[in-house]
C-alpha cells in the first residue's frame, strides 16, 4: 500500500517535471520566432517537408472519408426521405469534425513521428550538442522553424481534407446514388455557416497543429539519446498527440457548439 | 605544405573583411585580435571543480591549467568523465562546485549571449564528428560561417575550400556525411571546427576507432594546426602512444582525482603505480581487471537468485 502511494507520488512528480520542461521548451520556441522570420528560407524548407509531403496522405484519406460519409449518410437519410440534405450532412461533419480531427491524427502519424525521430536522432548523434558548441541555438535553428511549419500547414491540410472529402461525398451521393446535384450544393450553401462552422473548424485545426507539433518536437528534444529512447519517444508522440487531439476536440466542440 | 595555406587564408580573411567595410566586421574577429596580444599564460583554468552524476562523483575537487598555445592532454580510462570535462569547459554542463575560467571569463557566470560569443572562439571536435547529416560536406564546413558572419557566398566558398584543403578533403566536398568513413568525417568535423579560426580546439577522443593511416594523419593534423594557427588544444584521449607524441603536457585522471601530471617524459617516468599501469596497459594492477563482485566460487555455488 505504502509502495503504491510512493509510486503514485513518484509518477506524479515525474510527469509534472516533464510538463515543466515542455512548457519551458515552448517558451524557448516562441522566443525563437523572431529569428526565424529574419530567415524565411529555414521555414520554407520545413513547410515543404512537414506540409507538402503530407499532401498525398491527406488528399487520399480525405477522398475516402468523404466517400464513406456519402454512402452512410445516404442510407440513413433516405430512410427519412431526406436525401437532399446529404450535402449539409457531409459538409458539416467534415468541416466541423472530421476535417480537423482526422487530418490532425494523420498529421501526427505522418509528420509528427518523423519530426520526433529526426530531432531524437540529431540528439543521439550529438548534432544538437555540436550546434550548441558552435554557438548556434538548436531551438532557434532547428526547432522553431519546424514548429511554425506545423502550425501553418495544419489548417491548410485540414481545409484540403474537407474540400476533397466534400468532392468524394458528392461523387458518391449524386454520381452514384442519384441525389440531385443542385439540391446537394444548394442545401450545403444554405446549411453551412461561415463563422459557426468553417471558422470554428479552422480554429480547431490551428489548436491541433499547435499541440501536435509541440508534442512531436518536445518528445524528440527530450528523448533519451539511444536508439531505444528515440523509438519510445516516437511512439509517445503518436499516442500522446492522438489523446490530446481527441480530448481537446471534445472540449473545443463543447465550447463552440454548446449553445445550439 | 598544405598547412601554409591556412595561415595565408587567415590573413586574407582578416584583410578582406577589414577592407570591405560594407560587410559587418564580426565582434569575435575583433575579440580575437585582442586575445592574441593578451599576455595571460593560462587560457583555461579549472579551479576546485566538483561534479557528480547521480551518486557517482565524476570530479572531486580537481584543479587543472591549460597553457596558451600548447597541446594539453587529459588521459584516463573510459568512464572517468573526460568528455564531461570538455562539456563543462564549453559551458554545456554546470559544475556543482568550483569554477572554470576560459580566457579570463568565468564560463558558468556568463550571460547566455556572452557564452555564445565565447563559444564562437572555441572549436570542438566530437568523437562522432557530429556532422549535420542533412547537408553536404561543403555545407557542413560552411555552416558556422553562414550562421555567424555576413560574408558573401563567394568568399564563404573560398574559405571552405581552404579549410577542406587543410584536412585533405577538398575533393570530398559534395559527399554527404553518410558517405564518409569514420576518419574522413572526423577530418571534416575538424575543418568545421577551424572554420571560424578559433583560439582553442577541444578534441574529444580524436584517435578512437581510426585505422593506422587516418590515425597518423590526424596526429599530424592536430600538431600542425596547433603550431601554424597558434591555437591552444585540449585533447581528451586514452590512446597513450599517439597522445604522448604530440602533447606538451598531460594530466592523468582517475576516479575524479588527478593521479599524475607532467610532460610526456615525466609521465613515462612517473613512480605512481597507477600511472605506470595506465601507460603500459597492464591488465592488472591498482586498477583491477574485475568489476567489484563477490567471491567467484561463492557466486557460482549460490542459488542464482536474481538481485
């Protein structure tokens, strides 16, 4: 029993220390932003590897998620004879929920794990330490550009996901199942509000981009510099990002759509 | 012959930077010129340093001096914290007690920006080379120049080629670090360490894992760089023979204490049993071959319970 309490205390202390380190790390990142703005080249390179290279996975997943929504939505709605509202259903679920959440999960798996592994290996091979000895701050030179790239790419990727998803839904809905195309788009236009739906979705994806990049970079930076340490850190990145994204999604949804 | 180039190159570097005043003259360049006339004899002095990892005392109240313009070696068996000492000198780790002065400045009381200014004047050669793996050899050597100077690209090219020429790898400029052998990557790292013309280079186990030819090349390089560029070098190593050839002064460290010090000749003549064992590489002596354990027979006959 005593052992249990001791262990509980120990693990609490460990996780709070880690949270402290992560917060300090975030502050360092934020202070580094000005030095990145002076050298946009660093940011552009990272936007390519974090954002552009995630393009394919996001597009294909978006297309399939949209197609599945089209099918499922049609079968449910046709029971009530409300097939025409398929457009609203597909668009609302994508823009409010699935776009930001699924693309953030994919982003954490595709780009987040890569970031953790990259930073962790740089640490293991003393590249970060070497940079410090060359009087180059690794947080400014390596971490901050990657963080900003994640923050910028995430909403764009989520938007892409939703857009492709809506096309997928339309392909299935009006192409295959015969929902009237005019009704599909008109209902969507009428049913989706710019501020309530689209802007809230964008806010979500910015928050998810922030949290996923932060976790990925911190886990890499904090990794034990061995091959096992890096592999564990990569796993933690994916798991922790998924939890934080889903948990935050609940909180954000409750805050944003709670009134209606 | 190759090394004369470095000297010219350093002069050219200064001359060009000074002549073309639109390019900002770097603070460290001015500082370096001030250094060279400063008359203080010890570039680095370590005073009453104590440092522990967990419960293990790595250094226990030791004091060391590193003379300007000399090659000083720190030797000792693996795990005595030799690399830790270099990280302490570079300000990457903080001591528990004691202080370290580099060029008259207390490293651990400097503000962050001053510490970074100091580090620009130090080169460090990591055991692994620590090259940035996403860049070519050329870009690796150019890295400190691009980060810290505002020199035009054409001049950076000239400087990088000169540094690479000095380590004999001008032809390897377009290779990626994963295409280099261990000896080559260490030489590239050395070229990078001298890119900013530092006042001192810290070598972390420069000879470990080198074949005889690259070892010979490195020994020669370290010595010539030191004399020609007027550097101060600190070598951390357990390669007794190679280090004794080039070092001017040697400290032998074991279990947090200095067990012997002196010129290589004095160390060879040392009457300390420990130093003798280390220098000759005898398997048993004051340092035992066996890690502390209970009696061998008892251990074999015991129940084998996990502990």
